[in-house]
C-alpha cells in the first residue's frame, strides 16, 4: 500500500472524530470511515492519536517531515555519508559538528546530530561495537588450531574435569568501555581494538572453574613470580585436590596459560607430581596456545562477569574494591549452582573451539557476536 500524505484538513477531521468518540482511538477510526468515506482511510488508530498528541505538544498538526521543511537536501546527505566514510568511528554529534565547521558548505545550515543519524539509518548503517581482542603473532593461529583439535577429540565431558585457572588484575583505572567505541558501517566490519593499561594500585586475584564449581578466590601478592605461584599450588590448590574423591582426582586435569610465573621449572615439576601428564600449559604435556584468552572460560566468562559488577561504580579505595570483589564472587558461586551457569559455560568452551577451527585459528569473538545478535528493524511510521 502506497504511503499517503494527509492534509491539515484530514488531520483536523480525525481529531474531530476523536472528540466525538470521547478519546477512543479505535472508535474514532471507525467514525472517520463513516463520516468521511471518500477520504483516504488510515489503517492504524495511532495515526489519529499522534495527531492529537502533536496538538497537545503545541506542534504543527501535520508532521514537519511531511511538509518538506524537514527533508534532507541531497548535497547534505552526500556530505554526511562522505564524512562517515572517511572516519567511520565518529559519533553522530561529532560528525554534525564537523559538517557545521566546513565553511561555505550547503549542509552546514541543516545538519544536526539527528539528521546525521537519520541519513545513516536510511543508508542501512548501524553502530557496530568495537571488540577488544588479543593480538596474535605468526604461528599463533596454527598452535590455536592444534589445541582446539586436541580438545574436540576428547570425550564430550572432558571439559568438566579440567580445572581452568587464570589470574586477573583489578585496578583503580577501571575497564575499557565498549559502549563508547563504535564503527558506523552498512555491514559489520568486525572491527577490533587491542588495548593495554598501566596501573596505579591493583589487586591480583586467582580463580578456577572445574565442573559446576568456581574455585577460589585467592588474592595474590602485588608482584607475582614463580615462587609465589608455587606457593599457591602447594597451598590452596593442593588442599583442594586433597578434598576431592579419589575417583574424581584421577580424572582431573589442570590448565593455566603461559604467564612467566607458570613456566619456571619448580612449578612444572610440581604440576607433574600432582597431575602426571594431565595438565595443560606452556612447556607442559599438552601445550596451551599463547595469546588465547578467548578459549578459556576464565577470560570469556568469569572475569567479564566479575568486573562488570565490580566496576559498575567507582570504588573509593583499595579496601572497598577488595570487599566488592569478594562479594561478587560469592554471588556468582551461588548463582552458578542455582542457575546451572557453568553447564552453559562448558558448552561455550567447546563451541568456541569449533568456531576457532572454522576461522583457521584467527580472532573469532566478533563473529560469535554476529551469529548471536538478532537483526531487528525498529522502523516506525504512519
């Protein structure tokens, strides 16, 4: 059905029927068809209620966009698209300011941030999020693929027997904010941003995931080295293993990445004493691929969950942050048992390994989001 531009008289007649119907829009729509059978008939009662609302808001009864006064000049539209093509990371307000600063340009008289947004939507462009990913170096992709193939060859329940572990740092600098990072484009460019932050004060923590349980939290020294990591293994980890049933212990594996404290000889020898060849890590019986946080549930799930809540508002001091970390971990442990969260995390671990192989070992997280995100169109009109 072709779009119809209602005249001011038609809108007045609709409002008249709305009054006759005592504010019942559906009844007003029926009355309009009876009283004005020769007029174009709106199909939706919202056409009438919007006209009434414009009058209540002291606005013209005919929408500005229908009078032609709100139309966008072709030159302005072309200028907007060109500016965004040159720098697709601009926000709509910044793009509008850039265009207004261009002396002598026709578009500078009409361009507002809402105009920029309208043009981009008309061109079917969306503000895609920029994703932080780990930089890879030559050879990493092959090692990532080798690990994923090995993991997927194991029994399906294998991942539940692995103690996946990792350390993370919480600082007063907070986190990189994805909400402020966009890339305007008609198709998802899978844009990424590699980041690294220097810290002022910090808390180093260790945690693990095994089966349906979260292991830890353990606060670490500010300066972590091989001796401190070995102390963690001989203390908290050994105590955890001693409390396991013997049958479960025989099936248990240990995983950590290739951080410098993990690769010293005493640490590797102690892990072999505890697990035999059932451990995964750099220089271990089964190699962990370097620079692969997207493959471990600590990085793709646990730390994100915890930091989102720890950094939902700034902490005033180190003690407040420490307590907040503890509280969030306690909450997560309770929820993981109650809601079965870790079962989905283990499924996601295997899913990521498959996608990594499909991507030939390259960074794949932006593509995961593309597959999971629904394509919604929220356009509205009369």
